C-alpha cells in the first residue's frame, strides 16, 4: 500500500473536515499529492476507471496524468493551485478536460484542499474528481438550441461594472464577434422612446427591488436595422445588495412582424365586415355548435342574449322551410367539394313577425382526417330592400309597352314584357328561369360575346341589326343591352331592350342603291376603293387603288380584277364572290395579292359587298382595298425575331436562370436551373439563397480575395453581388452543387435587376461548362503529345542533316581521290555528271542544315539592333554587284530606328532581299531599289521597293515562299532564298507581305518587332 494512501486513511480518522470533503466531492476519483515530494501522488481506482484506464497498470506518480489533461486546462489548474497554496481562502475548483483512453474528451470538475503544517504551509494536496461530461454535452446541446432559436444570453456584473453578451446576442445586435459591450452604450441599442424608457425602468427596479422582467421591445442594430427582441432578466442579491443581473435575449422579429401583420389583416377584415353591415357566423358542422355575432342577431331584430342557447338549430328554427331545402342542397355541394363557396338567398323570420331576405355566404375552412367538413365560416347580409326593389323592377318590366327582358348572370330569364313575348312568338312558352340560349338556340357567338361584355359592365347598343331565326325568318332590330347592379354594386345580370325596325329597313332598302354608290368621299379615301360588274370589270376606281397597283385609271379600266390577282389567290376570291352572288353571305373579307404594273407583288386586304336592285338582282360590287405589304413584311420580320427568341427560351432548358431579391432569397428558378441542379422550384423559391448551390470553400475564398482588394469585409451572398452593386457585371467560373451532392463547373454571370435605377434584385445566368473543361483537358493532353512529337522531329532533322552531310563529304572525297590518281577521268562525261551531282547534293545539304539550325537552335533572347547599321552592312556587301548592274539604291531609313532580332538573321534577311532586287532588275528602265520604313502597331515595317521584273502573284502567290520555287527561269536560281528568309523572320516574331506587278516591280514589306 502506498504511504500516501495510509497517511490519508489516518488523516480521515482524526480530521472530520477531510472526511466531509471526500464525501461531498469524490464521486469519480480521488487523489492525494505529496507537495514535499512532488513526483509522489496516490490516485484511487475510480480516478483511472473514469478515464478508461486499468488502475493496476497505472503508477502512483504525478506525471502519470499530466500527459492526458488538456494543456490549456493544465496551465489554469497550476495557476489555481499556486493561489490556493498561498491563500487558504482561495478555493481550488477547476473544470478540466482529460483525454479518455478511447480518444474521447472527459470533462472533470476537480475540487482540491491543501493540507497544511502548523505554520500554515501546504504540505499535501487532497483532490476529488466529478465527471460532468454529460452536463457539458447538455450544455452544448442547449447552446445549439438557443442558437437555432436565436436566443442569446447576457450578464451584468454590478460589482465589476462589466457586461457580457453571448455570440447569439452579438449576432442579434449585428456587431462583430470581437465587440465588447459596456453599460454606457448597450442601453442605446434600444429604440429611442417607449422601448428604451421601458428597459431603463425595468433594470432600475431589478437593481433596487429585485423585480424580474420580460419585455418585447425594439432595438436598432449596429447596421441600423430595427428589430423586435424579447429580453428576460433575473437578479442575484448578496447581503441585500444586487450583485448580478442576467437573462436571455431572443430575436422575435419575424414572429412579431407576422403577428402585427395578422392583427392588421384582422382589423382590416373587421373594418370591411363592419363597412358592409354584415353579420358573421361560425359553425362546427360535426357538433352543431355555432357562434353568431351581434349584427347577425340584429338583422332579425334580436339580441344574442335573446337567442341563447345558440346552435345551428337557431338558424333552422328561424329560416323559411322552403328555403331550407335550397340551402341544404347548396351546403351539400360544399360538403361534397363540388362547390368551394356556399351562396344562398333565404328568408328568415324577424322578431316582428315579418319575413326578411338575407344573403347567406360561407366556406368550409377545415376538414376532419376522414375528409368530412369540420369548421365553416360565413356572413349574413340583409337584402330585403334589394329584393323589394327587384320585385318592383320585375313588375315594371312585365307591364312596360316596349320589348324588354331582364336576365341574371347566367342569362336566365327573371322577367319579360308582354311586348317581348309578342315580338318573338313566346306567348305560349314558360321562359322565366330558363336560359336565353335555350329559348333562342340560333344565337351565335357574336351575340354571346356582346352578353359577356355587358356582364363585365359595358353597355352595348346598335341602331340596326339583322336577327335571323332558326326557321329562316328575320327581324331588323334596334337594340341596347346594359348591365343592372345589386345593392352592393356588383353586376346582377343584364337588361335587353329591342325595337323591331323591319318595316323601316324595307323603306330604307329602296334608297340603299343610290346611297351606297355615292357614299362618302370615294375619291379621297385613304384606301383603295372600286366598283365592279359581275364579270369583274372595273367600273370605277379611286386614286389610292391606282397607286397601289401602279396603273393609271385609264389602264386599269381596261382590265378585270382577275387580270391583276395572283394566280394562287384567284380561286378563293372567285368562290367567295359566287357565295356573295348566291346570297350565302352579305360581304366577305380576304387577304390576297395583286400583280403590279412593274411586276412587283403587293399584299392587300379585300372587303367586298354586293349591291342589288329591288328584285334582289346584283347590280355591282363594292370593293375596299388596303395595302398591307409593309405589314406583311413586318410580320415576317417579327416572326423571325420571335423564332429567335423562342430558340433562346428553348435553349434555356439547359441554362440556369436564377433571380433573387436584394437579401439573396431566390425568387425565380427556371426549368434550366431545375434540370441542371435537380431541385424543383418549389424547393428553392423563397426558401434558399444561391449559397445553397455553391461550394462553401469557393465562397469563402472569393470573399477573402474581394475583401483584400476592397479593404473591407465581403462575405456570404455579397461575394456574388459586389460587382453588380458597383454598376458592373461579373462573369466567373464557379462550382455548382446539385441536390444529390454531385458537383459540376459553370460559368456564372451576375447582373443587377433595377427599377428606376434602384437595385431590386439580382439575376444570375449560369451555363454548364463541363464539356468545355473536358475539352481543355483533352487539348492539354494533345499539346503534350505534340510537344513530344516536335522534339522527335527536331532530333530527326539533326540526324538527317548530320548523316547526309557525312555521306556527301565521303562521296566528294572519293571523287577527288579518283581524279587525283586518274587525271584523265576528268574528261569522262559520267564522272563529270557524278561530280556535278555531288556538288548539288552538298549545296542542298547546306541549305537543309541552315533550315534545321534556324528552327532548332534559337534559344538566345532577341537583342536590340540598329536597322540603318544592318542595312549599310548589307548594301556594302552587294555594292559592287549593284554598280555592275547599274542599280541605284536609295536608303531613306531613320538612322535612330531600332528593332528586336538576331544579328545573323537580320543580316541574312536584308542581304537576300537586296541581292534578289539587283539580280531580277529590268533592262527596260533605269533600275533602283528604295528603302523606307513606317511604324504599324508594335512593328517596324521595312519597305524594299524595286522596279524590276516583278512577279505574277496570281500564278505564284501560293508557292512564293516555298522551298526550291523559282519564277524567272535563271540558271543559277535555287529557290531556297525566300524560303529561308521567311522562316528566319518568323523565327524572330516577324512576318513578310508582298505586292508586285509583272514587269513593273515588287515591294516586300518586312515586319520587325519594334524595340
């Protein structure tokens, strides 16, 4: 047994306080530490089993637990231990984290007591452990719950005059995590006025009297946003003095706003109901329980107290028996969900004994789990006066001497006059309650449209109209149809007045021929007009028609309308014309085409009618012609534009279009977004922000980047809208996250949605670029392959150049030895041919070597070269040749002009072009070469102009710079010079252009990089 264990047992026997300490504190471990021998410490078995260790395997050494305690907590425990040893009144209590053997964290509450000698020096330390891991987990869970519910806490230490806010409390105040509140400024967050006054008063009472408080107040956050919060406060007193105030702080803004809106809506509804002077009722359909308001009872002359006990039976007892049947049928329609609303006019017994009329309206607003109606709400409106007025109007209509009828909104007869029934032969028919369309089945769509418009509040009338009955008879009518209104201002139906003007029309018919022939200002009409006989011959035409078809009046009068009608339209026109003659129609309209005098085609709308004599025989046709050529052209252009737009919309099924409000809440989520992301719009709209479909790491990274660029914190949704808020749009590549968690790259463009220059939201259009990314990877792979192949080609070129040069040298050397030993062979024709071939091979290999070197060994950087200096060197090299050939060289190049290049290449290029200009001079004129420059973007352009033989570019432009291509038949031409110079100038990032006229001269333009 450890000496410390024995010592502790003895100590317990003589010191009751030690026993009490152990009894109260040592639940999950006990330790006893020798401070005079700090390495010695005894721990009971529970100490180790709490931490997952076998007590038999663990040594009784202080070092054995110091490796498994959290380093931060060890530091705090050491500081606390030292203070306790120095001051007995300083309690040793510590919460520390230990690492369990299985790797988890165990939270331990550690209490300690120093054992002191007679001088008060601490010589031993007794400690007890309590496992509070479960409490810590509950505390963390509560913290998370509070955070989710937007509940924070706060604490005021009145002794130290300090104020503490939890992270959630800081979030609600919209301050940073590092914000330190103080007593002087914290109170100023409360909105000035009632909120601030109330919290100040409550805090004062809490400090003076210990009164708790619970208030719903408004604050103004650091971001200047007004929010509703709930603040709960409790106090803590010591010796009659308040030392601490603490409590919770909850964000209730959304809840409060919703309640205020609901209250406002209820008040508005109540105002509406009071304004309509209607009674209200509530009915539990399953129990029969009913509630009526005061006005409901007043309508029938009672108070609610007089009607008690109130139930649905109250209504049944007061309603007219006949109307209960109709009401029951309409209620059943609602219960069976055939009708959404209940609407019934009923009679109820007034307290004074009279029957009054009420309009009873309602709706089932809740259902049982079995689908049965549960709660139903409705209103009662007194319509007695309306019904009396209606009956008076009905009586007036029935007795009026004119033809008049009254209909409800379904065009069912409510009343009709005797004259109406006489005019339409309805004396023996029952029409009240029946549909007007049932009585007159021949009514066409035109009349039905008139009825619909009238029911919408529009009065329609016509001074004359032909109404054909189903039996073939007809009436000429003058009519007017107008709506009638209920007491509440809604359309109750329509009233129709008609006057039979058939006799008058017969009289007017005799005047019709002369009136139609000369009606209006025929000649000055803005549209084409004409009179034609039955054969189609023009009888009279106006100026507008002549302008449309391009004929003058005399020319047109010699033609028929058939002559100028497009062949494809003629049959239709003739068929309609025949129907007009046969009386099958009174007029016709059609679109057709005319053939103009100049051969062009115009599109027109033709309106044709027929004038008949007293015997109903055709006299002539009246035609009205409107030129719609421009309109048809515009229609085609519009159709084309609409086709393009439709194409865009069709394509948008694979393009994500997402719109948000200014707070980032998604308000629009198109089909393309659904297709790409796998969400339905119902899962997104008004529920999520774009952050839900983005990688968080990308948002954070972009936020850090923008914050650094703009010297301010930019995060969350602002990462997407920063550019749009500054009047720009941004297109970037992002990674979208689908509903199933998979990811894909997109190119996203974000712009601001504005209304009168005020941003009201944002629009994001994204395109899936997965295929592009895949193509980029494939191109990169191809580039690696191409690079490898280029390296192989370079090696091959070196090998070919080297090996051919070696073999060529051997052949030449062998020929030299042969001629040395046998000089007479020099005259041999075969040997001469062989010698010539060997020299040509050597020259070809030399040219090939130059090309290989030029394309494979340029590794040095381009240097600055004085162009004038290089020109002078090249001119000196050919000076003798130029003098012999009588060629004058004019050098007009700026002596200070410098280019980028490689000296050997530049000298070679200049020498080649200058020597060619001399070589291919013309003997027909004094030859010259003119050198001058111009600056074009980043290039110095050297012009080498001559008046020599020139080149036929139509014939040779495609092979001008090819290897071994010659154009003038010179015996010494090899066709390698232009090929080499082109490759040399391209190797130093330049280019060559040429213009030439045969037998006039050539100008080469050499582009060098400007230094």
